[in-house]
């Protein structure tokens, strides 16, 4: 039997009043996890992953806005074997540049 757990972290974006949601999804048996939209504050996210004893396998980005991606470089550095998956086209959100990758 597979039991999937979803945990939502509410992360304040640095130097703003904006709060965004970060999700950690994992299989309770294998402890393998997916991180969705690592908004900001990588240390808070990674501390939670470590406290739960999870094995982070993937990072999924729903889109390329900064409020969903700021912590990505730090997460990828801390977990070098993790694969990041994303597919998004040009956005016009606060002057961000075009991104497209699968």
C-alpha cells in the first residue's frame, strides 16, 4: 500500500510581505520526496526535509516567477543528486525573462 503525504509550508518572500506556498510530497514507505515551488528560505525548506527524514528526489516548478524559484539554487547545491523539472514559457511577471526547459 502506498501512502502519499502532502505538507504545505507557507514561506514569506525575503524583503516583502508576500507569502507563497511550498509543497513537500512524499511516499511514507520509501520516504522519497518531491519539492514543489521552492519559493525562498532554502534553509527552512531543507531543515523540514531533514527533520522528516526524507530523501529528496525531484524539485518541480509550476512556473518561473521568482516567488516560486528563489530557493532553487541553494536546494540544488544542498542536494546535488536531485533533478529539477520544469516547463514554462515566457512570462510577463515583473520583468522576468523567458524560460523554457523540460
